[in-house]
C-alpha cells in the first residue's frame, strides 16, 4: 500500500474520531450490530418452526429452479468486499452504512415476524457460508419478506459515493435479485421489498442518526 494512501487513511479516521458525535455513534452502532448478530440465530431458528402462508407467485411458477449458489456468492461478496474497502477510507460512509444496516435489520425482524410465509415451491437452499453462520444450526427457509441479500447489496449501492462503484453495485443488486428468484429462494415481493426497505433505512440513517453531521 502506498505511503500516501496510508497517511490519507489515518488522517481521515483521526479527524473523524476526534469528533465526539462520530465517536459515540460508531461505538454505539458497533455494539448494537454485535448484539443483533448474536441474537439472529435465535430469531431465525424460532421463525423456522412456525407455519406460514404459501404464496402463488406467477413469476416463480414459470421460472425453472436452478442451483446458482456459487455465482450468487461471488457477486454478493465481491461487491461487499468493494464496499468494505471504500468504507475503510471513508468514515462517513462507514457510519452511514453501519446505522442503515441496523435499521434495515430491525425492519427485517419486524416484517418477517408480521408476515409469516412458507418457502416457495421448488426452493433450492442458498449456500452462503458467511451469511448462514448467523442463521443457526438448522437451515432456514422462512426468512422471506423481505430479502436480506437484495436489501444489503442495494444498501451498499446507496452508500457508495463514487459513480463507477455505484454502477457496479446497482448491477450487482439486479443480478442478486434475479438469481434469488431463479433459485426460488424468495418470492418476487421479497426481492422488490428489499429495494424499498433498504431505501427507507438509508434515508432514516441519514436524516436521524446523522442529521447533526459528524
């Protein structure tokens, strides 16, 4: 890594860290995220035991199911890695995504709880070692409305500042949403809902948590 890049990285974070509001929001946010991730396995294992509604999805009915976990995994984590690198050099982006992710996670817990659904017909389990770690021991299929993968990638698109990065992230979101449907992991409304709730979470993070500026 070039020395000038390291210096720029240090300066960005040193300046941000010396802002009391930023420091407090980062520390609280990291604690909340850690708590959410620790509680996720309990939540997902609980909702997997309940009965839900089986929806009649016209698109899934005509779309043959195929196992495309590997391409999905590559797209999701490639754009996530890019976002991590960009956030490492942009404290404001890191803080925005941190709190938007918290809000998005709370939205997802609420919607999954309020909208009990059974897995779509023909569902092929998505193999994602990183994400599945937070789902617990038993494979989870009823974490449906709304799509966590779609919303997380779209949230990265919203938070990335560069136009080039945003184009790749938007393309990745479209690919992820489409491939989830091909694998019958989600209903169509789950994927579309991911866009809506990610946008709301991003707006709330910007206008409430970050409204004072840091």
